[in-house]
């Protein structure tokens, strides 16, 4: 064990001991939790001018996540027991088709006392009391991370609404001071329901222990609440499949290799680029594809590919040269430290230098990338066998707005999938013990890409166009 590894473990142990002493016991002794009057502070999915059928057809067994554009709102503070103004907060919308009737999904969500049967992070769930369409409930949320476990109690209130929606608000205890979840249901026929969960939690008010998890690497910490939302719907889908296997969509049994596994948005014959553009206007969009089986080095892995989707108001020929050149990642992706192309490595692979922060340490991640020759619409890439993430694969896809001849913009899809490689360092392998480890790295990298690439490309094109115009003026006779 090297010196850096020993120091890291010692620092984590000291942090854990201090956290345990500082965290103490937060559970309140009283069990009389009065209900509150509350309203959803942001827009419902039903009010976003999106066709549920279009979203369901786009999803094809996967799940769309929209990290909405920042907004100000007023909402309930569970510790201070009063309304509070929040500035520039981002609500997460998750949409997924579940193979079950709407009423059965509502029953699963409403009965929070049974949540621990099919949700890994929730323990000791209990319905405390029910008064008509209002229910008070409790649960313990357990997040296991390397060498530590974060367990915290939550007291929540659930409301059933006349329109069929179900809302949940934090009213006491918890690791944060303010939180909500809001479920909407759109029946699609044939016992299928587009289920949408919008959620938000005030991580700025997180307890000391929760901040240890969130701030170990701020980029990873920011994606935890997003993945929690993703997992909630995924678990309801899995529970519905257990109850009604005859209704569940059959999983694809085809086995792919590292070059053929790429799942393209345009491979969906029902792709609606107008609907995708509307989604991207709401905020940063991620698409968690249906899992595929990957065969590599004699092993079979179930892999979920994560796609970042963004609309850029520029023609494809302006965008493609910039994003296909991976040296640009250093400028707009905070996790990327460097790029050496094949001319520098003198190999058939290029070197992508990544790094993440684990507490006080910067952890390098070596990725060796082979890029396939780019076509007019796509660029495929995958890793050489000595990468930390291997097999890792992905692509960039450029989708023109052919349905609207007056729209010269382009939808850009960046997709990544893979598994942790055998040559990864000891510290990087600890990622296997983090929550959502099977999609964590891909989710983090695509989130950073979706949130930053659009502004970078737009500004770079403006800069290049101004430089070209100045050069033409200077060279004019």
C-alpha cells in the first residue's frame, strides 16, 4: 500500500470519527407530526407542453432525466417550520414507462410502509397515520460509501390529489431542511403508464455527514440526487415486472461487442426531434438507455449507456469539427486534464487524461481512446485494454432538424457506457462501493458535457467567425 493510499484511508477514518461525533442523534423523540398545507413550487410535467406519447416512444424502455434550468421559488423548510425563499435551484424531472396500470403504480408509491421491500436505500419504512388523502410516514435512508455508512431518518407527508398525482414533502428530521417529490401518471393503454417524478432537495442545508459524501468530489456529489431520482422510477419498474411478468417488456437478449453495442438515438424509428428539442429547452437532458449485454474478454456485463442530449442553435458543419476534436474537452469539461492524439502517442490509440477529487486528493484516471473514422453523422470511440475504465465505449451523434426546414440548429447526443477496468488504481476501484456505481461515471461525465458544451461551442464559433472576418478585412485590397 503506497503512502498516498495510506494517507487517504487515515484521513477518511478521522473524518468519519469526527462526523459521527458531530452528527449525533437527530431523530426527535416526539411522534406527533402535524400535517402541513403545501404546494408544488415549480411547474408540473403536465404543464410543460410535452406530448406524453412522444416521450414514451423516445424512451423505449429507458428513462429521460431533465435537470431543469435554474429558477427561484418559495418552499417549506422542515426544520424552521416556515416558508423559505430559494434562489437558482434546479428541479429534476424523470420520465419512464412502467408496464402496469396507473392505479397499481399509485398504490405502490402511496404505501410508503412497503418501500423497503424493493428500494435499496430505504430501510424501516413506516406509515405513521393516514387521514383521508394525507399520510404521514417515516423511513431511514442508508447510503453506503467506502469505509462509511450514512443513515438518516426522514419524516414525510404524502398527499393524493384529485387529478391522480401524488406529492411528498419533508416535514421533519432528514439530512436536508427542504425536499419534495411529485409523481404524475399518463396512461398509454395496454397496461402501460408514463410515470414522471419531479424532485428536489436543498443540499445546501445538508447535514455534516451528507456533506462529506456530496463534497468529496463536488461533481460526483451533484449527480447523487439525480441518480436517486433515476433509481426510484427504475425500482418501481422492477417491482411492477415482478408482480406482472406477463405485462413486462421483454429484455433484449442480444449480446454485443465493444464496437457494436452503441445505442443511437436515431436507431429509434419513432424518434421525434421536435420533442427532443423541447426537452433540451427545459434544461440539461440525460437519457439512461435500456441495458444491453456486453461480451468482452470472456465476460458478460449488463451495461446502461447514458446519453447527454443538447440542442445547439448552429448548423452541423459548425459544431462537428469542434466536438469531434477531443482536445476541446479540456476547455469545457472540468474532469478532463489533457488529450494526446495519435500523432503524439505514436500508437493507434490516443490518451485522455481525466481526474476526480476524493477529499484532499486529486485522483488521475487514465483512458486510452481509439476513435473510429467519423461519418457525416457520427463519431465512435472505445478504449484500449489498459484503460482504467475498460471496456468503455461511446459515440457522438449529430441530428439535424429535418422536420423544420427553417431550423438550422443541431441536436447533439454524446453517449458513454462501460465498466471499471482491471487495471484501475486501488482508489478508483473503490467506486464499486459507491451508490449507483454501475452508472455513476457515465452519468457524471455526460452531465458535465451537457451542461457546458453548448455555451462553449456557441462562444467558440462566434470567436472563430470574428477572427475570420477580421482576417478577410485585413487581407482585402
